[in-house]
C-alpha cells in the first residue's frame, strides 16, 4: 500500500499547473496499470474523526498538522517491499514536498 | 464516478477558473473579488488533491463551482459574523443555478472583460488584470508572458483593483453610445493581446500560443454575444484566424524565423484559414469598415496564394492604400513599401520609407525600420547602406531569432556591385 501525504507546495500552483500536475498522476496510474502493478486507488475526504481511549473520546480530524493528513492511497501489486518502494519514487508529488509511506499488507 | 479519461481538455482548469471568477463575482459582487479569487484557487487545490488518485466526478465543472460557492458562502458568513454579527447573506447567494446557463456564463465573463479593460486604466494594468481574472493565469504566468517580474505584475494588479474599488465600477456591460466606444477599446486590447503572443520572439513558444489562444477565445465570446457582436469584432477575429493559421510555419526547428516567402504553405492550417474566411464574410455585414477589415483582407490575400510567387501584389498595394487612409501609421507605410519592392519598385519603396515622418527617431528605437531599409538596399545591391542598416537593426533587436535572421541577411549581401 502506498499512502500519500504532504505535498504542501501544490497550493502555490496555478490552475494550469494543477491540471498539468494531475496529468502526471494520471500518466503514472496508466503506467502502473500497464505493468500490472496498479490494483486500486482512492482519495480520502479531509477531516474525519478520531476516537480515542477507554472513554471513546471523539475529536475532529485525525491530526492537527495538516501536512500529516493522509490524502489518499494506492494498492499496488509488487514482488517485494523494495519493488513497491521503487514504484513510490515515481510519485509526482515528491517535488512538491510530498511524502509516500510504503507498507506491506500482511498475507497469512 | 467514471474512470478518468486519458486526457482532460487542454486548459480546462484555466478556463474554468475564468468562468468561476466571473460567475461568483456576479453573485457576490465586485467588492468581493479578492475573496472570489481565493476560493476559486482553493477549489482547484481541492480538486487536485482528490482527483489525482484516478477518479473524476461526473461533472468536473459543476463540482468545482459548487465547492467554490460553498467556500465563498462560508467565508462571507464568517466575516459578516465578525463584523456585524449573525445575519443573512444576499438572497441570490443561496441559489446559483440561474447563472449556470451557457449564455449567462458568457455574459458574466464579458462583464469581467469590460471591467478589466476600462479606458481609464493603463494598458499594462488592463493586460495584467484580464489575464488574471478573465483568463485564469497566475501572477507568475503573467510575468513570464509579459516578460516582467512577479512584483511588477502584483503592483499592476493592485493598481487595477484599487481603481475598481475606488471608482465603484459597476459589474455590467455598458449600453448605448458608451458601448460602442468601450467596444473599440476592447477590440484594441484584444488585438494587442494577440500581437503580444504572435510577435514577441522573446517568450517561449507555449506561452505565446496561450496568449494568442486567449485573444481568439475572448474575441469569439465577444462576437457571439447578443449586444457586443459587431462587424468589426468579426473582422478582428478573422484576422487572428489568418495569422494563427501560419503559426507553425513561422519558426524552424532551430527556432529561427522563417520569412513569409520561405514558409512551407502546406503547414498552414487550412481549417483556420477557412474559419477566417467564414468570419470575414460575417464581418461584411452593415456599412462599417474598420482597419481590422482591411488587415484581415490583406492576411486573407496571403493565405489565398498557393506560392509566394503567386501573391497578388497589385491587390495588396490597393489594400495598403486603403489601410493608409484609415490608419496612417508608420508601420503601415513600412509594410506598404515592402509590397512596392515585391512589385519591382525598389527605389520607390526606399523613397517612401525615407519620407516617413520622424523616421530618424523611429530608426533609433525600432529595429524593423532599419531592417527593412537594409533589405531594400540589399535588393539594389547597395552593399554599404545595406550593411549599415542591417547592422543597426542587429543592435536594436533583443530577439535571438531576429538577430539570426539579420545576420544571415548581412552574410548574403551581394558584394558584386557597389
């Protein structure tokens, strides 16, 4: 699983640049589909709730720091964590200060 | 949610930005222009953050508009609570559906154009404002397109917006006699915007295309509007089409300028030429004849010739004579002289250039005059004068493409006769 967050620099892009940037994501997805790596991808609605502790205290939003909020994820098929990490290096958000967390889904 | 299409329409975001700014400004008022610009920008950011994972909403435009509208209402509620306590928003803010009709969108955008191209604003301020609030360019993109710095553009935008605020400019299309006068200003502006993209050899190719494309898009919107449509607008639009048809053939792969006589006419866009003729016909309505009509007829004449050698110079000369009556400018005289030279009347061409009023100061400031004179003397094999004028032109132009062209001319001066 590739978990995406950060990319705070995107706020400074012009509409034209944003469209171009989105084009890079789409091209990336197309490429991952063509190599049979891509399984699924979703965006997460910002905000949400956090439920915590014995008393099930509910607070707004997962985190206070916006830059730590997960924006979305991909599920990719890869032979190893290393291959998945290689895939993550192509993420178009990296130049915009983006972060990709690469995690392996445990199979029993 | 459908799978994302492989490609979105070119400039979709940029064009949507212009539309959204116009519609929201119409709803919330010109006094909230800054807020509107902000929420539009935020909506695109939200779109990017959620669409990039591969799924688009069914109707991206409506999605964007809805997000922007909600954000605007939220912001206004917040500020109005801070200032005057809880209260109602303007009635129309709750329902924007009536503004979504294509006609209404076009209408809102034209109102934006008339506001931005206010005759009391400086041309450079108009230019910056139109590109920002009508065309959806960012400050950085405007600076790049107009070859200046971001702070300069910020300053121009600030000046223009202050003017709108202080003069309490109304969000409307002028009526009656004022409309005619204002239309003239708008036409001049669009012509300038197009030339900015077409002639400036200093900016990169992509941005130049964008500027020309914007000028054509806005001009088309103008001619399609029930009140703003005019024969002159059609003439201007046809002129742009004829020029744009030659866009691809004007530079070679090394970015050097290809002169009209050497352009590969196969590369000219026959589609754009045909559209140009269509609009030129539409412009023949009524008894109004503007210099755009004549300039378009001149451009059409060039497009009509299959080869450079088949150009009807006689007809072009007549058109330039007509143009000279409507617009007796030094540039027109200069171009007319080139036609004379093509007809074999080189000495006459030189004499007519030399008789241009205030030529000496023009020669000092604009490379075109010395470039043409150098070329004419070259045709007469007057090596000394040709070289002197061409070198002067070389020193004046800042465009590398033009420098290369002039250098090539100097290199090929015929040294036989003197």
